[in-house]
């Protein structure tokens, strides 16, 4: 069993969206605010959506994406909070439905059941965000106490540039009562 961290411990759940390449920005910001962090990624996100080596170097811990075997030690202490960033259409819908088929979604289901504060930074295209299942999922997650930021679509603005993904918004949402 992993010992309790000296600092509060943040789970960062990373989903497969192109913006995931910047997840070290969130980890760095969390560390500046006094958090230790560990990353749990969806299996698809592990396929090159972010630099796992850079994340492991930054956190000092392995990136997790698969269930541990019975009897294996827990690589992370229990979470004090969770940030899901970027949060995809698929992960949000599975989580709201309670379909814990990956370590990432299973962790989110468990954290919600334990009352751990959770912040979500959705990264969902407008066409998917218009789907009724997605809207229903956000309503269900909010009803569970999950704090959800405005969605990031990644679409270029009128000037042709993509807006910056506000990684620190997840940390800000955790501080809100």
C-alpha cells in the first residue's frame, strides 16, 4: 500500500484529444500550487497523444492506464482531488453512465462515489456537444457534484488562431466551494 503523500495528491485523468500534448502545463501549475500529481490516461491517450516520458519525469511517478494486478502495491496515494483534462465526449458519457471499462473511467466513478472533488475541462467539438446524450451526461455529472468548465472545441477563432487551452481552470474549479 502506498503511503500518504505529504502534500495533497491530485489525480490528473488525460483523455485522447490533441490538446493532451500540453498536460505538463497542468501538472506544473498544480505543483506550483502545492500539489503532488499522478497521471491516469485512457488507453487511447497512451497512443501518442502526450509525452508520457515527460509526464513521468515531471511527476516522478509512472503514468497509469491499466488496472494493477491483485496484490500489487498501489502506485499512487488516494486522491485529494481529480482534474480530468482534456475530457472527451466518450469518457464523459461512459463516466456518467457508470461504464467503468478502463482504469481512467473506473477511477472517476470511484472518486465520485467517495466524494472526492472533481473538476472537468471538456474538449468536445460543437457537433458532439449538441448530442443529447452528452448534454444529459453533463447534467448527471453536475448532479454528482462534478465541477465542469466551459467546453473547449479547439476551433480557430475569427483571426484563424486556436484559443489557448486553460489548463489552470481545473485547479481553479477545485478551489471553488
